């Protein structure tokens, strides 16, 4: 309960920043959304859902953007595991050495690791790297190493701490707006709710699905290492697989990466959006 009380005293933008750091970033959405909150028949929140959007190319190739929420219900990760096993190639994100997925975790946790762990414990959810099977032959690392990520950020004049403080400053700038008032009302609901964990999940889900321009404001004119830089690396791997003859490929990345992926697939690969399925990530229903 202590961690929940401490969390509810902070603006929701801090929680959004934590989820952004772990992959559920808040980019400007194109016509096709990748995160939404579905509702029950009476209009109450039912679930935070993320998209699996399918894009078809001119030569018969199909690329599915499989959106990830890195902190979610266990059932969500089980469903993702089942789906990803069917793809010949899955390009997945992980800043660092993919061999570390099979190694015991030790040493001091990173800032992002602490954020992820805090959100997992706060919301009673599971963590992707502890639930997903990355050992299958179809899983291909398509991201920066830690050194490459740091180098790309340096070239762009960025830092993770700097991005976090900019997100915090944007949250302060929103104080007094109608959106900020609505967020404060949600926090009051959390504090006085009979089920504060569910109330917090609902408040965060609405925040994540409703924000559309945070990353656009955080990124510079040339984009950011967090989104455009890492997406560029994934698309290098996509090019390699297409040249090798692959015709059905999944890009398994955080949901906040998907608007940029969608834009690039349409612009640079002459692909068109074919369909979208929605997967439930957080159950928000009343017991």
C-alpha cells in the first residue's frame, strides 16, 4: 500500500514517463491507432488494448506490427507467445545484448529497470522479459546494443535523464489545463477508491490512450534515439530479411514505436494497411 500511496501523490505524467521508458511511449498516432481503452456496455472501462496491425507490400510480403506493453497481465503475454510462434521471423526490441536474456540477473538495477519493476508491483502486473519466450529460432534481435544506443543519443544531444525531465516539465506546463484538471480528478478517485490498484490502472490507461503528442514534443527535429533511432535499426533488419526472401514478418516492439513504423512502411516500402486486431493487455473491469 505504501508504494501506491507514494505514487498517487505524483502527477500522472511521472507514471506515463515510466511506461514510456519501458516501451509504451506516447507518440502522435496516425489514422490507425495502436493503443485504446475499450468500454463495457454501461460505458465503464473494460480493458487497455493494443493493436496487431497488418501491412501488405507490392510483392506479396506482409509485415505485422505487433504492439507490446512491457508491463501487462500474464494472459496478454501468453497470447503474444502463441501468436509469435507462428511467424517465420520476429524482429524484437531489446536495448542491450540478447544473450543477457538467458543469464541470471545480478548487479545494480538500471533506472528503467527500477521504473518497470515499480510499475509491475504497483499495478499487480507481469513483466515481459520474465514471461516471453525469446529462445525460439524465429526470434531475431533488431535493436541497438547499449553502447550503440548511448552513441546515438550522444550524437543527437540526448540523454534518458534529460528526456525524463523534459516530460516532467511538459507535465508542469499542462497544470491548470482541462486535461490536468481531469487527471487530478482521477488521482482523487484513486486515493479514495475501495480498489486503489484498479483505480490506478484505469487512470493510467486513460492517460496512455489519450495522450497523442508527448513524444512529438520530446523529440528533436531529426527525431529521437528512443524511437526513430531504434526503429531505424529494426528496419535495417527488416531489409535483410526481405532480401533473403522472407514474406511474413512480425515487428514486435513497444506500442509507442508503431506510429513511426507505420509511417515508414507506407512511405518507404509502399505498403498499405490491411487489418487490425486488438489484444487485451490490462483488465480494467470491475470484479
